[in-house]
C-alpha cells in the first residue's frame, strides 16, 4: 500500500541568492516518519525561490553559485517586471524560473539517496529578507 504525508519546513532568509542547506531538516522528517522507502517531493513556496542539490562547501556555495547567477540574471538590471511593478526583484523571478521550485529525491530504509557530497539547498533569490516555507511530501511504503 502506498501512503502519503505532507509536512513543511519554515525558516527566515536574508535574500540576495542566499543558499540554505535543508538536507538535515528533510532527513529529520523522514526519521520521524514510519516510511521505509519511496520518494520525497520538495516544493519551495514563492516565485523568487529555488531548490537544487549541490556540494555544500564554502567556495562553491558562497561565491561560485552567486557569481553564476549574477552573470545570467544580474540584480540592478532594468527588467520589464521591475518597470511593471515598481520593484527591484525581476532578477529573482528569472533566477527562480531557471532553477525550478521543486525536487524529487528517492529514499530507502528511511534514508535519502544522495551522493557522498550532495546536499539539498533552498535558494532565496529575492532582494530582501523573508519568511520562507518548503513543503515536504512523502510518498511511499511504511
């Protein structure tokens, strides 16, 4: 029999392409569940956020990722979104579109199946601090 549970992770962010490692929080939800194997679907609520996996180490996370996004969709550019709404987060919306807002990760024996150095990251692309939420939906066998 296939079962489904929905949880959420909530936290505050600073914005401006801040990366937050949420791997432990997702694994903790699995640890406290009765699920043995299946998939975890993660969805970042908000149109200026993203989810991905990465090797969460200082050089890559704090510099390379931010620099990559700056080259593709720089803050401070005169985006049509900014002109339409009178705000400054057009780059955040584009970055979110490129990255995507959801991930599916398999698990077995209540453990996420990730590579040795692979972590799950939430990225806040907005231009100001915010309260954020990630929906964690577990689908599988108990």
